[in-house]
C-alpha cells in the first residue's frame, strides 16, 4: 500500500462542473468505503458509482489512499462545522458544545458508521497503515479542531485549561461514554432527538464543572 501524501494539493478548478465532479467522486467513495471498508473498495467501483473514469479519479486524487483520506477529512469537516470561534460570541460555550456533542452522538450511532468501524477494525489487524490513514485524517484532526475551539474560548476568558488537547479528549470521552463499546459488540442503540440532547447536555455540564472560570 502506498503512503498518503500529506501535502497533496488537489487542484480544485473554479468551474462548477469540476466542483460537481469532485463532489460526486467523494460521495461515491464514501458509499464504497463505508459499505465495504478500505481494502474491498476499488477505484473501478468508485468510478462506476460516480459516473466518471478511473483516469479522472487518479488525476484528482493520485491514489486510493489519498481518496480515502479526503473522504475521511470530509466527515471530519462536517462534524467540525460548529467549531467556529464566532459561535462562542453568538451562542456561548455551553450551547456550542451541546450542538457539537449532539452531532457526535448522531454520527456515532448511525448504522453505516458502526458497520464501517467494525470493518475497519478488522482491516487494521492485517494492515495497520489503514488505521493510521483514518486516525490522522479523522479522529485526530477532529480532536485538534475541538482543542482549537477550546483555546479560543480560553483566549476570550470563557474557560480554563492547562492542556486543551487533554480537555478535548475528556469532552469526547464524556459524550461517548460506553456507547462506542456497546455498538462495537452488537448493541443496537437508537437515540431520539430529545435523548441525544439530554445526553449531550449532561456531558457538557459535567465537563464545564472542571473548565468553567
């Protein structure tokens, strides 16, 4: 398996048609990777699903590893959409974190995410690099984005922490609790919107007890 290029610069043309084509490729890649995992997904299948040629995919993404990384980055970007410093002023730290926690819980309990997690875990035992591609472009990036938001809150005097990364890890742990473990071993968990909100608020309030100034 080839290494990903951390400095990959995907030439995103200004033409709307090019943007639409890239979006179709990433959507197709998401469907294939989430449905089949990394190893069982092929550029041929992704190209067919997206309605483009393999050459087109390779011209944009160079390798399957880079395409996988870009797909994971897209999921991370979606989960990080509330991590905007301006939201701290308009909504406040607690509300921003509750929204963040609700989005995490929604994503965590989706059937496709649970299936993907199980497939990926099995693949990592055969090739640990698959796990690295996922962790570097997903969970670790998400954690850094959250830590950056927390640093902004600290800079504004809204909270305190001697280690924003550790505080971000604590936040994620409080939100997830045992859900991740239960889902990994076959439990079916369907949270209603009100249950997600209640769980998110409980986790945030516990976290705020330590970090609020």
